[in-house]
C-alpha cells in the first residue's frame, strides 16, 4: 500500500532575482513500512523534500498524496492536524524545549493535541520506560547527554503513534557510538511497522536503509528500491 | 490544546525569562499603582472639600439679602445692600413653610470681648437655639442659647473654644460674666473645638441671641437666614417656599437670593471630580506605556522562541494554539502586573492616609476597575500583534533558527 505518492513536484525559491529549483519534477512512491534513506550533497533538495513530506512546506506544482489523500490542498490547520496524528519529526539538533523536562518534552505533541493529562502521563511513562529514560524523566534537556536528548526527541516523535517518521540527520550531532544507538532505535521502530525516511550525508547510515534515494540539483538521480516511475 | 495546558505552557514560558518578565510586570504594576494612588489623591481632595461643606450643616438652604443675578457664592453677595433688608420677622415667617424644619437667623458683627483684664477682638454672631442644630455645633460645656422668643435678647453668650481658652485658660467659664462691647453677658456654654474649616471658624466666635446682636450693632437687619429642609428631597421645596414667603413679605419684590448648599457642593464636586478624571487620564498614559512594553517583551519573546514556534508547528500545533499560547502569556504578564499594581496602589493610598489623616485618600471604585481593566485590555491588545506574528511564522524558516 502506498503511504506517500509524489507526482511532478516542483519547489522554487526566489533568491534575490534568481529562481532556484529546489525540487524539479520529483515523482516518488513510498509504501507503508519502508525504510528509505535520502542522500545527496548540500543544496541537492533533500531537506526541502523532507519538509514537503512533513507538510511543513508546500510545492509550487505537483501533487502529494499521503495515505491516498491529497494533502497539498489542505488548509494550514488541516495540515497541522495531519502532522499531529500521522507524522513524527526527528531533527539533527534535537529541538527540545529547554524549559521543559524530558517527560514534558515527550508529552508536548499530546499536550498540543489536547489529550487529557492522565492519558498523557500513562503514555509518557511507557515511552520513558521503553526508551531507557525512566530515571531521566524530570531532567531538563541541558542535564541530558546528546544521546539521551535524541532519545527524548524520538520518544516525542513516536508518542502520537504516527505512520511516518521523518529524520533529518538524526546522528549528525552525535558521536559514532551514540549515533549507532539512535539508529538502532529508529530501525526498531521501523521494524514495528512505522515508515522511516532518513535524510543523511553519512554513506554508512544511508547504506543501512533498505532503499536509497540520491538527489542532485532537485532531482532524484538514483532510486535503489524500484524502477523510477515515469521519470522525466 | 486544553485551556489549563495553554495557561501552564504560557506560565512556564514567562518564567523561562525571569528578568524580562519581572520588568514588564513591574512596568504594568507601576501604571496601575499610579492610577490607584493618583485617583485616591484626587478623590481624597474631593471628599475633603465635600466633607468641609457638609460640616456647614445638612440639607442647608441659605437666604442672602439682595438679588444676585448669578447663583452660588460670589463676593458681591457679601456687600450688596438692598432697599429691603432681611429681618427677624422674615426668618420667623419662613419657619412656617411646610418643607422647612428649622430656621436660624444670623446677624454678624465684630466687637471686643473682655474678662479679668484680658481683651480681644471677636466676631459676634447673633442667632437662636436652632442655629446650633442646623450647623451641627456641639457643646463642650454648658448649654447653647435658650430656645425662647427670638426678639428677646437674653444677656447670655456662648463662647468658641479658642475664645474661652484665651480668656479663661484653665479657670471655669460657665456662669462667669464677660463684657462684650458695652454689655455684660453671662457665659452659658462653650462650643466644642471644630478646627479650621471652610466656613466661619467657630472656635473664634462668640454667639449671642439674635436680638441682642442687633441691639449691639444698632441694626435690625440679618446677614443670613439659614434654613434646614426636612429632608434632602425637600431642599428644592424649602427653597421655593422660602422664596415665595419672602417675596410676599417684601411686597412681591424678589429682592433676596436663596442658594442651596447642594448647588455650591455640586460645583466643587464637579470641579474636583474632573480633576480626579484628569489625573486618572495622566496615569492611564503610563498604563498605555506599560502595554507597549508588554508588546515589546512579547515581540522579543517571539523572535527568541522562533525555533520553538517552528517545533510546535512541526509537532502539529495549529496557528490558533500558538496564538492563544502567546496571548495567554501577554495576558498573564498584564494580569499579574495589574494585581501587583493594585496592591501597591492600595498600600500607597494607605501610606498617604497615615501621613495625612484628615485626607480621605481612598481610590474610587470606578478608578480601580478602570485601571485594572485598562491594564488587562492593553496587555491583551498589545499581545495580539506578537501572537499573530508567532502564529504566522513559516515553520521551515522557524525551524532553521535554533
């Protein structure tokens, strides 16, 4: 079953008086449960693609169907609801709220969605347990190590039980060892059925994915998973 | 986001930058405190003046000889001379009007009073027993003037507190004979000290029966007739009836002026009320400034927390949720500031009352309510723009600023 279907996606930015094609004619299909790495040099459009998949950005042209539903025409608030329920983000710099504890950071998506406090506490307790953060619940982010911070971020990304996790250089700010831990965590999530899309510079991390996409100048240069859909 | 969560989130955000939060709360509280203290001052002044006027007597209607074109007190009232003067019989006639409770005729002159070799100038007020009731004058010792025929000038005198003090010192005054002008009068009473007021200072006055005063000053006219109406509502009736009676007695000629204390009081009331409004307005400017400061603080907060706003959007926060969170924070800053300012202002007014006990420096309710609601309204109003700016941030751009 197709989770993501992109067709003819264009995304242009105006830099001064020149137009930059961040994405040009991207067609892509990702099935539910896939593990996809997006690679490519800086400025190749991989981050733009990730933002687009996460409904943080809108294409100038083309269509994006998420779980069979055209999401490019949704209003910003409808897109926010889709993000809340279906998509989890993991960032390179963790993006934890510094004044909130680990538990509160993990609970943040549920708080924003208006889930009752008791239900939040129950789910956060489970998450803390399964991510090995039980004794770090009341620590602020600046009292946590990098690996712990990213584990909090991953716990936060999964707390709403999304169908899709988008990770942007999830190991970029971590050393090799903690980076591996985080990757294993993400892969375990993928093994439990969550679709995982990882953007990375790191060839070894990219090689772990079952499917590699290589981007250059806003185009998909290489797709290891399947024959390109009507490319060009 | 649930309302309780929004509030908690806003509170944590505000407490996350303690100095900035404290400063904007301080600014807001100074604004509110200024409103409370300044209006307490203004309204205190008003209450003070009104209180002084009320001490002249309640439900008072005053008849002045002479027709004055303009109402109220003016210097001309004191020096007008008219062909037909007010007499004791006029005052007695006014007493028959249904709306009138008591009448006090008043003849005034200056003379000298002497006892045991001490001599001083005094104002001699000639009047009757009822005058004491109308003016609310209380006796420290003895009795007031006898309640007898107004035309019978018994040789008695009631002394003001200061006059007694200067003439007798510690010695008893009641029953003693004093010389006033060329007459020997028996002291029957001493008035309680009333202190300096807006009216005649009764501490330095001696009061004798009205007929006696007229005889002493060789006149048969009255300076004033003081009328006490039966109630506050009866004041206009008492005024009209007194005027009608005097007009008939003066052969249809309206040659007296009748003023009510209310008219005088209302003028002062309006004047000082306007003054209070003016200082409240000036204080309100500081509230507006505080509001702008809250806006500034919130704009800085939006800029500083751009990355966080981007994150909230990525985590599925709607524009409304973000708007509400920032609005709640602005409202919280102004609400806490307003509350603090209210307490500060009340403390200031309390301090004023301690320092100046005669001055009833209580902030009026309208000013407190207006001050608090202006603080909240400006806080919210100036919070809207930063909140909208936060809600409109592009998530991709916002996320990059971390």
